[in-house]
C-alpha cells in the first residue's frame, strides 16, 4: 500500500444494490496520483463512448488524493466527476472541508 491511500476502492452499484471493494496495486497509485487522475482512469475504461450522461451506465466517482486529510492547508480536497450532461464530455469538480479526509480514513 502506498502512503496517503488506504489501498481500497469502494464500488457502490445503486441499480443492483451491491457493494464491492477493489484493491489496486501500489504501481496503480503511482501511475494515477490524485482524485482527478483516478476519475479520468475509471471514466475512460468503464464508461463506453456514446453513453448518455444521464444513463445508469454513467459513473459518478468520488476520489481523494494522497495528501487529503493531512494536516496541511488546502489538503482537505475531494474530487467528484462523471460524464457531464452539459458537455457530454469529462466533468469534474472539487469540494473542500472535512468530508474528503473522513472518506480517506473511513470515518464517515
């Protein structure tokens, strides 16, 4: 496991009502550092070209970076992304506060 990540990716499928956990390798985290990079990776690989942004096949992804929740100013960031209904392309945003750090350490 790499420092700054808990080594697990939680997947929640609301259509099926299932929850699963992926455990990527440390090399994966070295290649895709940060929330927006993780969002890009999963959207490009798991949402087919031509998928309607409002279709159930689209993914809404919440991701943190390696310093999220650290005692450093500006580190409490959480990225959120999906295929955008506005542009039909990649859309992402960031939110601050305690939520990202709590997500990182699973203290929700």
